[in-house]
C-alpha cells in the first residue's frame, strides 16, 4: 500500500478494511478451530524490521516518481513544463526534463530528510518503559 499510495489513494482504506476482516476471521479460527499457538520469547521482530524500513524508504522514492512522471498532479502545478501530445498524453516539454527531474528528486530527498530527522528525534524506547525497565 505504501509503495504505490499516490497511484491509488483509496488503497489505504481497502487495506484497513481487509485487515479488519482478517483479524475477525483469524480470531474466529483461533477461538473455535485451532489451539492457541505456543509463545516464544524473542528480543524483537528480527529481519522484519529491516524489511519494513526498506519498504518505507522505497515508498518515498516510488511515490515521488509516480507523482512526477505518471500522474497529472505535477502537470497541474507546472503547466509550462508539460504539453499534451496528439494522443492526449502528458509529455515533458523539450529542455524542461532536467527541471522536472530535479524537482522530483528534490522532493524525494526532502521527504527522506524529514524521515531521518523524525527517526533521530523519536526515541526507540518509550520514556515510561525506559524508566520502569531497570526496576
């Protein structure tokens, strides 16, 4: 959903609905059909943390590329940089491609900068957990 959010904005709502249905069906399955799974103690979520972080960083790139080169949003913001060809498709005006590319990658770098700032500003362990953990 995050990788192509700008291509289909309603995908988030569809995913939430699908997850709610899955939670209810899994609860019914665990409550009526299967036994409770055995719990095993772990230190974290393992390699899934890397997978989730990679998806977040790639989603910034793919959404910026979709925004700049596939959608009509940038065409509406910068009409002088685009034109309509004979088939009605939006094309980048000759000589303006570097401007559009610089803008798209500039937005992508700004998003990544904001994400890095948030990553550094928010602690990995909540304050109340850090206080109660030594006890």
